[in-house]
C-alpha cells in the first residue's frame, strides 16, 4: 500500500505487507508475515507482528511493540523504541538512528545478535521476564 501525502494504516493481515508513504505516518498492526514500512516524513508504528519487520523513516520516530521476529529499524531524525518478544533464528537485528535515542526491550532468555547505533542520543537495552 502506497501514498504520497497521507497516512497508511494496515491491520489484521496474514501475508507479506509492504507499506510506504512520502509525507505521512505508517501504522501496521496484527500482522502474521513479514512487513516492510517506509516513510520520508512521518512516524512508523508497528504492533503485534509475527514475522520479520523492516521500518525506515527519514524524519520520524519508530515505535515497535510486541514483535516476534527480526527487526531492521533505521531513522535519520527520530527515536527508535522496540519491544521484542521473540526473534527469527539465525537473523540479526539492527537499530540505527542519527539524531535520537534507541531503546530496546528483550526477553531475558533471548539469544540475539544486535547492532544498535546513534550519533546524537541515548542508548538503552533492557530485559524482561517472559
């Protein structure tokens, strides 16, 4: 699903999801399958995903909650928040922003390779019991 000026909302889908906006936010919820969300000027929100997730924005925040799969999240100007409940075996996760903080929550028992970077912001990695 693509739009130039406006938000994209996708929910309750089983299968691969591609969502793009030039000037608007992207909201993806309750998807079983891989997702790829991109926007130039807007936030990305992904909630309750079971599958690998890609989220990229130039000017906006990335907020990912209850993700069961690998994550590749990149923002130039915005914070990244990710709550991971599981991940795809053998896949790395990446959280990169230039101007903004990175906060990642992981289950205590997860075995993961992470790459997290920020140039101008705080970094936080926390665990929780499942």
